[in-house]
């Protein structure tokens, strides 16, 4: 790479910084943005014209971190941030990466397509190498990476249609632990005659199904039986998720599932297993038709699967109460949204109460408060 090409990237980043948000109500976002800006200024003021080709390549990587970071941190209104979806994803992240929310920060941006869900994030090993290069070249501590998720803008408030974000998180976890790479190194798997990229999709489907059950593949048209180089057929994806949930299926399905389970355990120390709990009638917002505080994270994730079940059932209470599909869709999504919101608020209240009790106990212990 020649340094004038790098200067073009610098100009691109400078342009997006000029057009993007500079102040944030979220303190962590503010710190991340300040860190990105510091990195950019150090790059711009460095002696990059004297860098060798490897150093120029590392500098380009650092500029991409700044570019995409600023882009995904940007938002026009606070209400545009899908805080409730991010809350659910943070629980998933911490399940699979120790102190995951300390190492990563999930942000969501919108695109103008109807079915474009994607994720951009560095795995821990790649992130470590990049941060070491940044420290060496620019003396900047890049301390936290963004998990950047893109989803359709038209589905911003549609929770039923947002479930592919669990699948995208599965792609990040698979990439982070290099699960499929490890799996494909074993020659015995050649007998399955499955393209390598299909394994990444199967893993992401199973990963999502752990949390949201069959709703992980609910949007798929299972009548599509033709596969591509990158994706298995919808019919096969549905069959494998069903076999995973039921614990039984065809020989090929169970072979794929068991191999992914085995290597996941080998690489992560964790199990691919059902992680949601079915809702009881008295905690089911789609029966009560009012938002409900979820008593556990397992039941929080189950909101999506349960919502799909009631949406797909023409005899469900919510379908009969709201026979017009557009009204039913709005009410159902509102129940998911507000149930998550109430659960978040209860958690925050509990934390405040614990802090208050802690301070009160200290005051009593050291005689700060005179009764």
C-alpha cells in the first residue's frame, strides 16, 4: 500500500466525523467516541508517509475501526436506539464471553433493505493483535470493540421480525472461537459432504434456537429446498433446528448437531443447549394482553418464541381480540417491547435498592447516621 491511498482513507474518515454525532447521553458511548477520535488524530498526525507496507496496512485497519465506529455510534434521536433488543443481546454476549459487555459494546445501525441483517465485529484474538499494533504505532489504548449490527430501518420497531439478530450474534460467537474452522480440520467430516460455509449457518441457527426456539427459523420459507454455496436450503435449516429442539431427527441432522455441539464444547467450554424457559400462563403477556415483567433472562428470551407462536395461531387470544393483522402486529410487538422495558426497569430499581442498602449498612457500621 502507498501512503497517498491511506490519505484518501483519512479524508473519508474526516468527512464522516464531521457529519456524525459528537455528544452522547450514554457515558460509555461518549468514552468510546473520544477514544476513536484520539486514535484518528494520532493517525492523522503520525509520520505515516515513512511507514512500511505492513505498518500502512495496520494503519488502514485502525482507520476502518474509526470509520465504522463513528458510523455505528451515530443516531439522530435517542428513540432510534433499540435499547431493549440490545439489552437482550448483552445477556447473550455475557453468556458466551466472560465479562463480554466490558470488552465489547453492542450498537445497532439501520439499512434501507427489508431483509438485510448483518454483523461486523472482531474476535478476541484479532482484536488483541489490532490493539497491540495500535499501541505500538500510535501509543493509543483501544480498550473496547464495537459489535456492529445492521438491521432494516423499516423493521425498527418490529420485534417479531428482528429475531435474526440472534442468528447474527451466533456468527460472531462462532467466528470468535473459530468453531467451524476447528471442525473442518477433522478429515472424518468429509463424509458428511457439506460445504464449509453451511456449517457456519447451521451453527448460527442452533445458537439462536438456544434462546428463541423455533422462532429462530420462523421467518424462513421452508418450501425452499435449493441450497447455495454460502447457505443451506431453508428446508434443511428448519429440519436441523427442529431436530435440535426435539433432540431427535434424521441421521444427517443429528450428525451435524452433535459435531457442532462437540466442537463448541471443545472451543468454548460451554454447551449448545436450550437456554430459554417456556412462559407460564400468569407470566405470558400474549394471554394477559398486558406487558409482564420477566422473572429470568431465560424467560426474557422466550418472549420472541412465544410471540411467534401466538402470531401464527389464528385461534390465539390476541388474534381473536385483534382480528385485523396490522393492529394485532402492533399490539403484539408492543407487548414484547414493553415487557422487556418493564424487566429492565425492575432490574435498575433492584440495583438502586442494593446500593442504598449497602450505603445504609456502611453508615450504621461506622456510625455515620445518628439514630
